[in-house]
């Protein structure tokens, strides 16, 4: 009986140059929510008989995202590499809208905060759809998992 999900996730700490308390909170929530509920089936590993759960390590190297997938025994099963060129703009937009959101929650009206949050969700949802497209044929996952993975991809792109 397979269990195609992520049981543990790790970010390459060497990739993360800088983060503030707001971003750190986003990272913690994304990891917690991801571990609690996700769908994740790396197709090559699954077809080779490794049916999960999986350990996942995310890193950015030379403009590419590396998703290192291991079994519960921590033996590497496969690494999926995605070019991040198409994600540059959504990542920039997401950072900008998050910055506006964090400023707004400190001093804006409820209506202004809601408007910014709707825009933030829109950018996040579009990026999750893009991630699903890029993972097609490599990793089967769902929209909620892709959204949380996009959050973590953004954390890996923070520059001070």
C-alpha cells in the first residue's frame, strides 16, 4: 500500500541569505501545512517501486530549483530539476504584494487589507498553477501542495 506524500521537508539553508520574522512565519506555516496534508508522487521513484512517503529537500542552484526526493530511509531516489526563469516574475510580484500586505496589516483599514490579500492570493494561485504545469510528467501533486511549495520556493529566493 503506497503513501504518496511528503513526510519531511527541508530547505537548503545555504540558499537562504536573509529572512525577516514575517517570512520566517510564512515558511513555518507552509511547512506545517504541507506535512499535515499533501499529495506528492514523484513518478520515476513511484514506478520503480518507491510508493512513499517521501522526504523532500528544496534548493536553488544556478537558477534552477532542485527537488531532491528521498525515501524514509533518507536514500536519494531522484532529483527533479526545474528551470526557474518562468518563475522570476511571479516571485517578484509575490514579494512585492507580501511586502504591501505586511505593511497594511500594521496600519491599513480592514477593507484595504482584504483587497491586498485578494491580490496576494491571486498571484500565489497563478504561480501554483504554473508550478503544477512544470511538474507535469515528473511529479503528481495537487493545487494545495503546489501553493505551499511555491511559498517555500519564494523563501529560497530572499535576498537581503
